[in-house]
């Protein structure tokens, strides 16, 4: 079983290769390669990958069970099993040796299950959504390539292999944001996404390097080795020394910078809203369900390291909370349905980081899991709405679509129900777990921010639902003739994900003692969490009471939204009292990037161009003058007679010889 | 039989040049000769590379030494170790790609002859172990290059050629002076030198009586001036008889000069340290070629004016000679001085990276842009070498190869659209992705190789360099500054991709552009395939250059420990 791991990324990569070649071969024909074949192949390989994941998961669960029963029998704690496969050595430089290896444990398994599962559904959806696009084959090829890279990201057995997938998904994100490249703005958005991510990726690399320095050069850079090193009590004293502790804080903070890039957190979050330039299935798959959650995954993967860096965890918690509330407020001002969802994603990611920051790695991953379902269905629903309205994305020109698009509405209602956290939806369970952990381990400050954000979430999401589905129709007459429900290939994913958005929360319904999800992760993040929790201790009030607070916040948000936007009556096209302020608020971080990133580069470039370059040229010119001067002097000499020449030459030679003889002998 | 194999490597392009010159002036014939020679070289150097990588030895697999002027110590001395094998194979790959690129239509007999002659210099420089011949081959490159730019270049070709000539000539003069200084300060008679046991073991040959010979000199044992006896090679193989001495006599031999490293370190000339002075001179000579800021100004100009194939050779190979010279000559001869000046070299590399990157951001000519990106990328080699760590040196060697591939790709691709549009202005293109899908795919791919995307060749070298630089105290800060090059390279390359490929088709007449032809694909695809192969399977190259860098690192570390 173990030696099949390579197939997980290889299958979609193979799909990419075939579809990429088909796309290139048929690119100049208007109709492109046969859509049936391309669509079939593009869907086939992700589905195979998903099936393989299921089989591996089954085997791993069986193995885990047998190990568990053995350890109970023997009374000793045995290592939790994981499948590993090393493909060969990859990077060798001095005492650095990185193998190209994969590792399939429970955390990877959970990520892979929804990455390939939801990934397959979105591939299916794309076949319908992109059916009329000229670049259909190219699009499907990119999606397959993305999936392959995402699998490498979560399956890598060490941070450098993860980094391969990490930059690979960044490339695919770039390609897909700029998919409709004939529009200049899309290309700019794509470039921005790549560059902002590059900044984060540099942090990632330096962070890994510092980690490697802490562990001592020559040590192996695999997650297994890293975890073992940090779990080893023998290293506790070394970690406690101020120098190493500072190095660890720096290392973990830099790794977190990498996460803020990929997962769109403060301060590297500006690219995600712009990334909505890509086709909607891309937004659903890459910019909501999978890629942007890699940061949370990475933190959970390296939980043992972060557990030792409490300062960093505090920073993560506060950055997460700040991002959550900032993005939720921003989401209130958006007119573009995809932008609303984009800011909502940023905000939800903030929640996940908040959870991780208070030491609840498993809860963070659980929110990643539930969020993948409800945000994917919201995006796919939005895509369905856009599709139905012939490309309209502005919620000011929507309304009254609940009757016209019943399937889409039902799916999006499920997504909405989950995200606002009404009882027993997926978001209810995961968000209330976060709120509970934040209350217990994070303090009242973080808790109140989180609770306020929960209310804001309900407010902006309900606003969106009202403006799209419930308010009187503001759709252009021309467009409203063509409003139609989407084809079956788009509806099936909506149904499945809609049901998922309502139900997947029961995998970890803490209050009714369903904790399947937590048990899966306990081997991976358990030890790290045990360290963090033991420091705090204590238990909060009853979970039911906290859940009550959470639901109350959601209900308040919903009621306020209905109060404000009941009729879809708002003067959006006129002057907005909040217009300027909201723009400032929204563009705050773009401004920060300009000041911190672009201005210094411009200044340095200006100085090089206007001062240093002329200086260098000046020096060269002086050199030239000197040569010219020497030339004229020699010319003067050359006017004289041959005898003088001879004499001078002999004199020069004699002097040179004398000089050298004195120096060297 | 294989005694003159290396001389053959140099002789083939020389014969090719002769053949091109003598053959009747028919374009297809000259072109066929050029391509035929390139294929021959590809097979030959590929075989040599394979043979070298298949052996366990880190020393010279092949060496040929024919004393020419024994009284002056000049010898025809060629050798191929792991580094040379890699570089000549890379040369053949780039030569093949460049010979498929479009050649000028005028005076092409001379053009092809010059093109071949250029490679005589390149192969010779990569193989020569005698400083006199190294210098000669170095100069041989200069002349055809000058004419290739000055005769077949763009509108401003004369100025560009003169600029190129002046800069490189200044560098050559510095090298000549250094060679002269070293030769006159070398010991006058045989002096015994203590050598590293690994050095002997890796490069030992066996004499007629079974005695160990190192670089043509007998290895001895015993104390200086005391009892000495010849060491038998079987003893060394068994790891006995240490410490070892090699009696040296006056020569121009690089390898003898390498054994003299401790001697150079102690000598003074004109009141200053000989090692420092000569290191400075060699550094100037090689830094012009790399090129490092502030000696870089000739490169963008030469690139813009040179024909496509020559740009490819220039970026793909000639720049690597600078790095090769540093690794082959400057670093082994003066390890102590290198360690002292490591911070300076690190900063020069870092400044080249940032300067080249920023300048590339501001270019409006595609070739200038790629030229500045070359300056930036080659800066990584210098930073890696300056770090003096095994990671850094391996990374620098790897970076040489990966940049050879990515820069060749980019210059070839720029040549492709120049062929069609007859200009290279960035703003003169736009939306080509709609017209030329194959070109666009390869253009983006090459940009990603240049931007160091993991899984492609560019990443491995940069990672090694950065890890090495961060590990060494002297280059740590410079290493962090260098790391911004990773962001800058993504910025200017993606900016270029966006202007050229994306957006609406700004110039409607470009909708008639043909996509890549078969010949163009034949020159591009091997380079692209290698970039991918070395990214996913870098051991192919790392296993070859790794021991070479470990050997250099061992030599330097040993000397610093010993002296």
C-alpha cells in the first residue's frame, strides 16, 4: 500500500500532462480539442486520486486500530503508524540532505480526503461552468496541475517538499487568476498574488533554515525528525537558553510570515480579494477550500515546534483575530458577490489562525475542514448565480433569485446556514469550538473580538443573501429573460456540498460527545496541545452557555441585516456616507505594501540610477581621460628620434629588472 | 588512446572553424557543419561527463601533460575533473541550441568560422591546467567574440564590441599581471610542500616503479630537509605514509600553484601580501566575465547588439567562465586571502543581485532585461563561493548550470519574437498568448526557471547558495540581502511575461505571427527538458559537482587549519 503514495500527486499530474498537450495542440482552433475527452480525463484522474486516498485512509485506520489495541495490551505507548515512501534523494548540498519523500498520516489523510474529494467535485462543476470557454482544455489542465501540487504540499514528508507544493500551488493560482489573460487587470491581479506570496515564501525558507540551525546542521529535515527533536525532553534545556529561544521565536515567526502570504492574513492579505479575477471554480477550489488553508495546515503539521514558541502563538492569535474582524468589516462594504465571499474567506481564515494561536491545532484543522464545505458551496452557488445572470457579479443588480434558481438557492442557503453558525450546521460546531477554546485559553479580549466577528459574519452574509435572493429583483430586464438554472454537472456538486455544509460538523460535535475528528488528530497534534494546555489548566463555563452566546451573536447579526437591507433598499448608487472611510479601511494594507515594499525599492532604484550609476560612469571617464593623457604624453615622446627611443627602452627595462631583483631576490 | 581525448575536444571546433572557412559559401553547408560539430561535441562531452560521473574519483579522470618549454615550465596540460566535465557538457548543450538559432545572412562563412573559433577558446579554457594556455584560450575567446558583435551585431554594434573588448581586455591584463607575479615569486628550486592526503589519493597516478605521482611530480615522505623517500601508490591507497611531501619546481601549472598555496600566503611583494594582491587581480579578471557590479556595464550593451546565437553563448557559457576561473584558480591558490575577503565578495555578489534585479525591473528592451537578470543570477554564484561552505560552493556550481539553461532559453525566446517583429521593445508586444500558445508556454516556463520555482533547476542552486551564505558568519548579512533577489527575479520576470504575453493583442499585425517552428522547438525543448529534469532530479548534477565542491572546501579548510 505504502508504495502507492506517489500515485496521489502523479495521477492529476498525468492529467495535466495530457490535457496540457491537448490544449497546446488544439489552441489555435476556435473550438479547441474535444471537450468530452478533455473533461472526462480531467475528472477521471482527481477521482482516481480520491479513491486511492479513501483506500489508504481505510488501511491507515485499520493499522492505527491494531496499534492502539496492541499498546493497550502491552501497556506502553506505541508510535502511531503512518505510511511513508521515499522516492529518492532530492537536494544534496554539503551536510544538507533532503529526500523526496511522502508521508501519509492522519492529518495528511484528512487534508487529502477533502482536497481530492472537493477537488473532484469542483472539477465536475468546472466542466459545466467552463463549457463555453475557448480555453477549456487549458483550464482543466491547470486545475489538474493545481491538484497535483496541493497533494504534494500536504503529502510531503518535510518542509522543503511541502515548499515544492507550496510554490507550485502559487504558480497554479497565478495561472488561474490570470486565466482570462486578454484582460489586463486579470494579469495584474495574478502577478500581485504571486509576488505577495513570494514575500511570504521567503519568510518560509528563512524560517526553515533557522529551524535547521536550531536542530544542528546535519540533522534531517523531515517532519518526523523535527517533531521527534522538539518532543525529546533532552532538548528542553537547550531550548530554554535565551539565544535558542530567540532563534526559535524568529524561526516560527518567519514561518508564520509564510503562512500569512499563502493564507491571506495581515499583512500579506491584499492579493486574495484581487484573486477573484479568476473563474469562479478557481475561487472555490483554490481561494477558499484548499490552497489558502495551507498556512493552517503547516502550523498544525509543525505543532510540536510552535508549541515551544508561545510568543509566536500569541502573535498568531492576535493576527488571526485582527484579520478576522478587519475582513468581516470590509466584507460589509462589498458590492461584488465574489468579493464578499473573498473577504469572508479571509475572515474565516483569521478564525482558524486564532484557534491555532490559542493552541487548539485540531480545532483549527476542523474549521479548515468544515469551511472547505460551506465556503466551496457558497462560491459554487455564487458561480451558478453569475452563470445564470450572464456574468453579472454586482449584488446591487440582483435580487429575487430564490424562486428562479431554487437549487442554487437551496445550496447557498445551506452554506449560509453553516457559516453564520446557526445550530447544528457545520460552522456551528467548528466555530463554537474555536470560541470555547479562545475563551478558555486566549482570554476575554480575544474572545470578545471573536464573538463580535461572529456577529459581523452573520451580518454581511445575511446582507448578501438578502440582496441576491430575498429582496425585490433589480436584475436588468435584458438579463432576466435568460435567467436559468445551471446544468446538471454544476448542480450535483452543489447538492453534495450543500448537504456537507449542513452535516460534516457532526464529525466533531463536542457537546453531544461525538469526537471522531479529534481522535483522528490526537496522535499528530496531541502532544503539542498537551504542553500548551497544561500551562493554562482550568475550564470555562459550560459549553452550552458559550454556544448560546455564539448563536445569540449570529441571531443579532441576522436581525440587524434584515433591519437594514430588508427591501434591498439602499442608496448604493448615490453618495454613501461611509464611502470614503470604507475605501480607506479597505485599502489600508495595499497602502502599507506601497509604503513598506514599493517605496523603498523605488528609492533604492532611484539612488542607484541617479547617484551611483553616474558616479561609476564618472570614475570610468576619469580612467579614460588618464589613458588619453598618458597617450598624449607618449605621443610627445614618439616625436623624438629613434636613438632616444632605444635609450628610453633600455632604461625602462633596466629599471624594471632592478626593481624586481630587489623585491624578489 | 584516450591520451589525447581532451586535445580532441579542443581540436574538433578548431577543425570545424577551418572547415567552415574553407568550404564554399553556401548557407546550408556552413550551417550543417556548425550543427554537425555541435552534435559531435554533444556526444563526445556527454560521454566524458558520463564517464566522469560514473567514477568514484573526485580528482582528474583524464589528464594529458606534454612539456613544451621545460626550461620555463610551460606544458600543454589539460585535465578534466568533475567541474570541467560539467562545464564542457553544458557548453556543448548550449552550443547545440545556439547553432540551431537563426544565423546572420551576410558573410556567413566568416560568421560560422568565428562561431566555431569561439568554442575553441571556451573548451580550451575549461580544460587547460597550465596558466599560459589558460590565458591563451581566454584570449582566443575574446577575438571571435569581438568580431561576432562588431560585424553581425545591431545598429550600435561597433561601440558595444569596443566596450566589451576594453572591459575584458582590462580583466585579461590583470590576469596576465597576476600570472607574471606568481611566476616570478614561485620558488626557484624544488621545495617540499606538505599536501593533503585526500588530494594525493584523489589525483595520484602511478609511476613506472610503482611510486605515487601527483600532477607529474613524485610524492615523498619524511621531514623537510631530512630523510625523504618515494611513496609507493599502494601505500597511499592503504592510507599509510603521512604526512606527504611533493618537491616542486618552477612552472605555470595551476595544480602545482595550488600546492603552493601556503607559500603564496607567506610571500610579500611591493610591501604587500602577494596572495591578497594576486587574488585581487584574478578577481578583477574573473569578475569582469561574471560580471559583477561594478564591472558589469559591458554586458547589457553587448547583449543588445549581439545576434541571438551569440547572446545565447554569451549568457549561457561565457559568463560561467568567470565563476569557473574563481573556482579553479582564485579560490584554491589563495584560500586564506579568500577567507579574509569573504565578506567583500559576499557583498559584491549581493549588490550584483539587487542591482541587476532593480535594473531589470526598469528595462524596456527585452534583451537588456534578460541581460540584467543574468547579472542578478550570476551574483548568486559569487555569494555562494564567498560563503566558503560546501552548500554554497555546490549551489554556485549548480547555479552556473541552471542559469546556463534558463538564460539560453530566454535569449532564444526573445530571438524568436525578434525574428518576427524586428524589435525587442517590451511595450511593442502584448497578448501574444492568444497567438503563439507554444511560445507562451515555453516563455512562462523559462521565466519560472529563472524565478527559481521549486521543481525546476533554478531553485536548487539558489537554495544551496542561500543556505551556505546564511550559515557562514562572513556572508550572513549579504546572504539575507541576496535573498531579496528571489522576490526581485519573480517581479521582473512576471512583469515581462505579463507585458509580452497577456492583455489584449495590442499590435494587430502580430496576430499573423507563426508559433514556434520545428527548428526552434528543437533548440528550445532540450534546454527546457533539462531544466525540469534537474529540478526534480538534481542528484544527476549534484552527485557530480558535490564531490568537486567538497574537495575544494576540504582543500581550503585544511589549509586554514594547517596555516
